[in-house]
C-alpha cells in the first residue's frame, strides 16, 4: 500500500505526520490590507494553512499581493486559493498560491471537458510545485455522478476517485482530498467509502476532514467534533478544518482542541474506559476529561469527540457525566446537542450555516444569530443561512428552508431547492422567512 505525503512549503501532511489545523479568511480577498491583517491573526493563532476565496483573476493578483506582504513580515504560513468553477483562474492561482482547492467537476458541465481542464491544471501544479485539494461537498456533485449514484456518500466517493485516478495516471502525487457534508452521517460514510476505495486502488492520498456548514457556538463545535472525531478514531484524517460561522480565529482554537485530544492519547484512553463499562449509557466523571470549569469549549469538544462517534454508530444510546461544575440545565443542553449532532434525537431546529468567506454578501454572523433566536422553537426544522447565491443553494444540501445572500442588500428565500422569494431587502428577510415557515408548520 502506497501512502502519499504532501509537502506544502515546510508543512508535511499525511503518512503519519501530525494533524495540520487550517482555516479560511472571511475577508474580501480584493481588500488586500484587511485580508493580510486577518492572515496575520490566523497565523498567530496557530493556523498551519490559510485559505482565501479566489473568484477571478483580480483575486489571484490580490492573493499575490497578500502573500508578498505576509512573507515580508516573516509569516511563512502557506496560502491556499479557493476556486469554485473556473479552470483558468485555478491555473493562474497555481502559479501564486502554495495550494489550490478545487472541485474539478465544476470546471465544466461536460465531463470530458472538465477532465481536459483538470489535466491542464495539474500540469501547471507540477510545474510550480503547487499542492491541490480535490474538495467535493455534498450537494455540489456533477450531473453525471448524481444521475448514476444520486447525491449520496457513494456518489461523493465515486466523484473523488475519478479525479484521484487521473492524478495517479498523470503521476501527480501532490494531492489531498476532502468529502464534506453538513450531515454527520453522510460525511462519515462518504469518508469511510473513500478510504476503502483508496485502499483498494493501492494509493492513499492524505485526507482533509471537515463538517461543512456546521453553524456556530456549541452546536457548530459539537457537530464538527463528532464528524471529525468519528474518523480520527479510525486513523483517518491528516488535516482538519472546523467550519464555524464566527471569527475564523475560533476555528483554529477548536481545531487544535480536537487534534490535541486525539494526538495526546486522551481520546484512546477515555474510549477504553467507556468500552470497559459495557453499557449503552456509559458514565464518566467530569475530572476524567482533564478540563477546568473555565475550559467550556475544550470540554464540549472532548465530550462530543468521545461520545458523538459512539452515538453515531449506535454503540451507545446515551451518556452521563457526573460531578460536573456546570448547572444541570447546561449539562442537559450539552447532552441534547450531542445527541442531535449525532442525528439520534432532534430537540432543536437543525441549522446549516456557512462560515462565510470573501463571497459573503452581508453580516452573516449577526443575521445567523437573529435567525436562530427567532426560530429556536421550531424543533426538527432544517434552516440554512448561506452567505452567497453562487454556492449557497447547492451547499445547503437538504435544508427545508434557506436564507441566501444575493448581493446589494438583497436576499433570496428558498423552500427546499426552490427559490420562493427573490430580492427581499435584508431588513425584511428574516420576517419573510418566518412567515413562510409558520404558514407551513401551522
Ligand atoms: S456559501 Fe458561504 S462559505 Fe460558501 S462560497 Fe458562499 S459565502 Fe463563501
């Protein structure tokens, strides 16, 4: 079995290297000063890779300026260009960024054309020593795959394997792969299928793990810890991104907490202690998590990383934590969020919210919090809040309702996959969304 290791400047990913923690800027890439400033903050927080949205050639130029400014200040963190559709932009970005993230299936609707453009792109990456992430998300698969396999974990795996096979055939080994979804079951199944398919092919490319559109606060951290943790327990995953609708510095903190839990051996020893209880409702003492009362975020990440994957695969049905310093109501809420994150019981609405990036069309964080406040009573309803109309509708996957930034202070409201209200001023959009949901649920 051949295990590939990818080097991006000084950073090594895969084949047993430590888990690399990464994030993405939410600034406008064309705003070079703001983006450089945010990259500096992220590097100082410990980001090992920083991604910036790169919609067009102007953004590639801005990326070159941002990179030059960072290097002038002695910041060597590799820069990743995030490309969605255009292979010409991907090729230009390969000459500037240390790594480029693409979904080659989006290069063209015609699969043969997409293959041709991908081939040109990897040729350029070879020339410049640029690494690539083949990043496919649930909800953004090409038509051919969806027609054959549906929008399923198998479809995601098949799509990724097509591109990895091409990398192998073209002797391009500087590739990392991801298959993200917001639903933790879909996400973990897709990665497990992918790992198995790579084993069968004889070549294991490094894997980037993430639960996409995870939302924010406790729920976002918990969902991410469950999905990422479920795979890290199986030894799958080389680099991680915790995607939060918050300041991206928080993503680094959460990512480091997950990586540290697994790499310290704490995850394995707590798992052993839970398994030794041979019960469907294990119990652990608060002190066994190695956290102080002030470490709430670290504590919930550890609890979710431990119990979430076991709830996800039905090896347990519930859990208890004794001697916690937190009020019973807070602990109950934590338990509910973990059971919901593992998709066992739905106590609250299911929020799907993108983390925002240079394409975001409005104050996403504030709007998402307002939507959450006004919809908190809608148990089990899946509500998406997405930053842009270009990728938002595809990536909100199986949401029942969507609030999607359209640009120019306008919002499009979706019911399932259908846009039902377009160009709603953002001052009224939350109320219009609520009117639609209430009409349907009453
Ligand atoms: S959906 Fe959100 S994160 Fe994705 S490209 Fe649009 S604004 Fe960026």
